[in-house]
């Protein structure tokens, strides 16, 4: 068995070329590291200077997540309602739950818009069997008059007691 080496066709790289390639790679590595540090510092400066944008994104993200969750719940309930194997009792319960979700969605939208009409930048309302949560964009702390104003809107529109409403201010 013969082993052929085709070394004759290749030329060995000279020492100068090897040094040039090695120096080039080290230089690229240093540049990459420098850019990484620069961009990391720039990113932290942007994050600290844009807290208002973060809170604005909170409301957008919260609404999107809430809508997505509600759509999933409604899809599951629709599957039960349209199922051939589900009992009439299960279908009726699913229909009632779906109507409850839709009613809560409508009340939440109305309360959110009424709170914004009172002069607050933004608001998110979630209704559950345990109570109602109201997240208001504005100041860090609300005065008792402002809380009373929000509670008035919530209790009037939902018929819920003020003791089951939680108001959370964020900037």
C-alpha cells in the first residue's frame, strides 16, 4: 500500500505571511472586544435614560399579553362548545364562562378609557373573581383624592365594592 503526499504541489507559507495572518487575527479580536464594550455601555445608558419608554412599553405589552391570553381562553371554550363529545352541561358552563370573559373585556375597556378621561396618561384594568386591579401611569404615589376618583369610576361601572379594588401607580 502506497501513501502519496502531495506536498510538491503546495508551497509552504512563509514566516512573514504567518505572522501577518496571526497579527491580523489578534487585531480583529481586539477590535471586536472594544466594540462589545462600547455597545454594552451605550445600551446601559439608553436603558437608564429611557425609563418613560419602558413604562410605556409596559402598558402595550400588558395589553397584548392580556388579549393573547383571553383569545386562548375563548378558543378553548369554543372547542368545548363545538365539541360533539361534551355534555350539554359542560357546553352551557363554557358558554356562560365565555360570556363572562366578554363582559369583563367590555367593562375593562370602558373603565380604562374613563380613567384616561380623568387626566391620567394610561391605565390598565383587569377583572377577576378575586377583585379588580387598576394600574395607572402617572406619578409614583397617588393622593387620596386621586385614588377616590379612580375607585369611583371603577365601582360605578363594575358594581364592585371599593374594598376589592387595588390601585397601583407606576411612572
